[in-house]
């Protein structure tokens, strides 16, 4: 067996180590994510399709909404309550809840997101869904407890916020 380390092999090995090191750093940053537990509302205050605005994980706008039916990631008695960062994934404009159409709509370039489908982007230039916020119910109170990546829909990264802050 030839144990001589050629320049080519050295460069290939270096590239693999570098990629692994970057992956570890990224994973490490994500695992240290600063995602505070924050009380959002009481279950008794929630009405279907009337959003509750709040700031999360820091001062970024977010909204909790009861979509009126069981949905993936939903909490509450019907598993129908979900929450998202409301910063558009296209260029960061705040999106608005259109209760009549049951969607989040961005006023800047008309991206549309479906809160009943984990915040999926369904129209417009955004190619990623709204970052979903994990919720937890304790003693009739709803808490935001972190950001939730949704496979194939959203990375869970809030627009404009460094990944070690989400
Ligand atoms: Fe929302 Fe462009 S910023 S669609």
C-alpha cells in the first residue's frame, strides 16, 4: 500500500475536515440557540383566526393563531394553535394575517403563507416558509418555547437574525 501523502490527497483530506468542522460549528451554534420561554396568551383568550401578536425570540414580530382545526405542530384542545415569525422570508417585511383568506400575506411583494400548513410559502417570491415557533401549554397558558425547523418548509431561522440568536 502506498502511504505517501500526495498533495492531491492532502487537499482532499483538508477539504473534508474543513466541511466537517464547519458543520460542527453550525450545529453547535444552533444547539446553543437562545430561545426563551415566553408566555403568549391564555387558552381562554384565543378565538379562531384572530391572531395574537407578540415579539419573539427577542424584538422580532410574531403571531399566534388558532386555525380552527388540527394541524401539524398545533397545540391546545384541538391541536389547532400555531405561531410563526411574521418577518417575510423574501426580504423581511412584516406579513399580516388575512383572516378572511386564512393566510399570512406580505404587503411588499405579495408572498403568501399558509398557517395551517406549517407556514408554507404558497405564492410570491418567498421560497421558504415562515419560521414556526414551538408552543407549549401549561396550566391553560400558552408559551413560546423555541423555533422549530420544518423539513421541506422552513429552516426555522428568523429573517435578519443571526442563527445563534434563534
Ligand atoms: Fe415579502 Fe418581498 S418582502 S414578498
